[in-house]
């Protein structure tokens, strides 16, 4: 277990995981109190290897509140909204813009409350937010406030009827009626939110105990590409989620929980020390209205036993690529012992294999295979490499 430097808080604790410094590891923002009125808010940056380092910020110290992170200015990094008690019966809230880990306060009139949620309510691609019973509509440089005539609890957003528009569940006390109030409000605005494109060019690289997953950014009609988030699923069975769950239907892409994807805004993801075996994975894109694309065609990879070292694909050259009738594998230098060169379909099925000894160039005959994307797997000197190969007959 890692030793984390966060304070021991016992009351009103709220925390948010988000890769604020974009180093590929989730950081944590936490607020609360250790059992008295000594409120605190801390940001701990995750440097990897189970190490967290506190960074100084000007975030307000709050208790019995909430902290959420998301890209409100569409620049590709996570901003922070925090709200709660700043003193005895004193509510406060603040929005901080993240400029390369310099947290800059952004003045927003009427910002007050202790329960925040981020969502693109009006499907314009910009992340709006809800704070208790107020909806703050993002106009890119300012926010318009929509207040509901109730006091107390909160508003929760989600597309309950799957029409592509964000609906609201509102609860609290209505001073007009006056009664306690709870209602589901259907969004009847014109238009709808359409999902992003399916991520493309999925790739996996394995080195030692680290597996690095990458893919191209998707595009969306309203949300900026750098503001899209992604859900990755990784399992030990086809369409499985035994290793990493996406909180979405693995077959249809239906989003089960209205929140950003589990990789955040990054189009990369990594895992350490997976046990040997065959794995299945895919990824989907989500826009700011939490509409999800379908999952990309499923990919597979294998982790070999610990006596086999796996390295990135840059160790060997494959040319030409794309190819039509044949391609050549050129090794990076002399190697001892035999090399096994396999041509595989994207589902991992091996369609050809040849064994060579000492020759730094190996020709693969492609004349019997149709156009598409294939994998070339090479095992040599206790090393395994995987390359993508495009066969084109145009």
C-alpha cells in the first residue's frame, strides 16, 4: 500500500480523482475537517510509483462540500469547482482555471453552494455546471445563471429517456408552494446531442511490466476534440471488463453513469504488472453531454511469462507498410537464435508463421490475404514485438 501524505479528515470529506498535471497518473483533490472547525483543502499530485506530492494552491478550505474537476474552458486540461462551508454556517464556492497547474480563480456572479456537478446541459459542446439549485450555463467567457424556485438539496443531471438531451431531477423545499419538492424535469429544447466518432488506430505497447494503450482523438459536432474524454475497457474474455470497467455497456456503448470517461481527457492509458495471459480491450469517446460513441473494434494482446521481455514496436522496421503482395521485416541488428515471425488477424488469430535464424531480413508473402489491418508478431532472443500492417490492394 502506498503511503499518502493527505491529512486525516473525519468530517464532511469530499475528494476528486483527476489527472490535473497531465502526466498520465490520477491526482487527488480533497477537502474536509479532522473533527473540528479547522477546515482544509489539499491537492496531491501523483508522480507514479505510489508517490503523491502536495502542491500549494489558493483553493478555499471547506467542509461538508464537494469538489469536481473538468474542462470548462475547452483547453484540454482539468479545471476545479469547489464549494461548501468555509466557516460556521457560511457557504462558499469557487471556480479555478487550470493553466499548466497554475490554478487561477475565475469570478462567477452568484456562485454559492456545496454540491456541484458538471454536464453540457444545452448540447453546445461547452461544459456547464450545476451548484445546488442553480444551473450555470457556459458561454465560453462567462456564465449565465438559471435558478430554480426551490431551496435546499440539489439537482442531478442525466438523460433518463435516451433522447440525447440532458434532463434534471430536482429536489428541495419550495417557498412558493410551500412544500418539500421532488420532480423530474424533461428537457424539451429543440435539437439533441449526437455522440462523438469511434476512436481509431488503437495500439498497445508492452515493455517489461508496463502496458501502454494509445488511440487517436475522436471528433464531435459540438465538443472540442481536446475536451472529449474516453472510457477504456480491458478484460480477460471477449467484450470483458474484468480488469478495467468503463461504466458503460461493453457491447452497445450505452453510458450507465453520466460522468467523464475513466481515462479522463487522455487518449492513453497504462497498466502495470498484469499476469501472463491473453487480454481483450477497446475504448469509446464521450462528449461533454456524456453521450458515448460505440466501442472501437476489439483488440487483443498477450502478456508472456516473466522470462520473456516485451519491448515497444520501435525495435524493428516493417516495410513497405501499407503493402500489397509482400512486406519485409528488418531487424535492428544481429540476433542470436531463431526468430518466429507470425502474421495475425486483429483478433489474434495466426494465419502464417515462419522461423528464421540469423538473417536480419525476413520477407512475408501477403498474396493470399485480403485488404485490411493485420498484426505482425515477432519473438526473438526472449523478446516479443507486435506491429500493425496494412494490406491494401487498391
